[in-house]
């Protein structure tokens, strides 16, 4: 894996102007709030968190579908936030693609697969109809479909097949960077496994860089080289896959790992199995807590957590945003082995 970053987000914010639900006045929904991440070439960066934490918004910013309110976005050394007119945005856009969460709404229902998958070639390369059909046939074969599927409509396919079609559309321009926004969450478990294995196989063959979004930490564990944990618009922990899965530091990360169901009922009910229970729901991004974003649900919170926002500090090659992570680590260590599950 190359150590050179392909994508860098520096102090990215994305605020949406909305009407406050209680006062009726103008307010800002802070979907992404001062997030900085760096994604290395050829790695898979996994982003995990509950619904409403801002994962999809950050993914859409990295895929150039949303403009950040403030901050810098750097792709392959080019500052995409600048007004430099010499930047070839057309070339950059073809190198960054996205696969959406819902395979049913992300495909045009009135177009045949050859037109859906081949449209990027028509826009970027001005190929003839025959050339487009040849390229579409090749990419469909790579994602596990047949040439005859080109002339059918999306409603004739299952959810797993539709997601393969969406993947073929994203891959046909041979991108360098692929944003995967929960690409398996709408699929059955058996179909999920096939799609995940397909994505791994494609990455091994192409050395592509993935930004993989999911609320399922077991899927993130399977796919990722490095993992970021997002809560209410902020990154609260980031580490290599092994460090984060086997030794989580932030209490929210510990909770996510402990919420993974254990197939063995005896192990799940074992009296010595540590349990971490949270209070309530994730707060509104319109009125986030003033101190630590996690303070309203954290069982370890103190007055300091309510007053002061913890800095995402680096320690031993990983980052964590918690005032008391060292104390919590001593009092509430978690060591997980997925193989035992």
C-alpha cells in the first residue's frame, strides 16, 4: 500500500440552512463539522457510525456531489477547493465514482442496462454505439453478469444484480477512487457476502482506493485497512483496522463493537461478558451538545465533558477524541476476537 495520500479532507464542514423545529427561526444543521481525514492510495478507508452521524454527507463531498461549506478537499495533490481555472475537473470527475446505498432507486427505470452503464462512456469518451456495447459487455462480465443482460430493464433484476449493475456503471471509466455508500445494507445477508467478496476481488485486481461507508462494524472490519468512527458530524476515533477492532479507545467505538450480535447464545449470555449501555438517541445536529458530542449518552461523562470539546488527538499512530480515554481503557478494557464469535 502506498503511503502517499490520494484524498485529503482538511477541516471540512457542511452546514444546511433549515428552520429550527422549536423556534421556527433559521438555523444550521451541522451534518459534517470540522472533519479532517487522509485516505492513502490503494487503501480501503472504512467509515462507521449510526444513522444520522453524517457519513453519507461526507461521502458525497468526497465524491464531488456536494460542495463543503468550508474546508479544503485535495485529490491527488490538486486542491479542489481553489478557484484555479487550469484544473481539469472533467478528468478528475471521471476518476472519482460512487455506488449508492439503494440499488432500486439509483438506476433509471426506463433505460436499458446498456444505456445506464454505457452513459459515462458516451459523455467522457464519445464512443460509437458498437464500442459502448463492447465495453459494457466486458464490465458486466467482471461484476458477474452476462452480455444478454445488457438489453433488459432494471425491474427485471434482483437487488443483488442491480447493485452489480450500479457497480459496473461506477467502474466503466476505470476510476482511481470509489465511494461506496452502504452498498450492501439493502440486500439479504447471503447477497451481501457475494457483493463484498466481489468488491474485494475488484480491488485486488485494480489497486483502486475505496471509501467504504457502513453502519455495520462487522462489514467495516471485513473490508477496511483503516477505520474512522463518526458521531454527530465528527470523527471521534480513527485507527488501523486491527487497532480499532481489537483495542477500541473511545466509549462510542466500544459500544458499537459490543452491539454486534454473537451467534452463540451461551457466549452472549455469559455473566463475565462486558456490557456497555447507552442512554437515549443521537442528538439533533441542529442543536449538538456544547462540549463532547457524545456527552448526553456516555456513561463515563463528567462536567468537563459538558463544558469542553475534546480534541481529536494522535496517540501511537491513531486518533481519539475523549478526555478520559486512558482512564476508561484501564477501567473498561475490551478485547474482541471475531473468530470466537
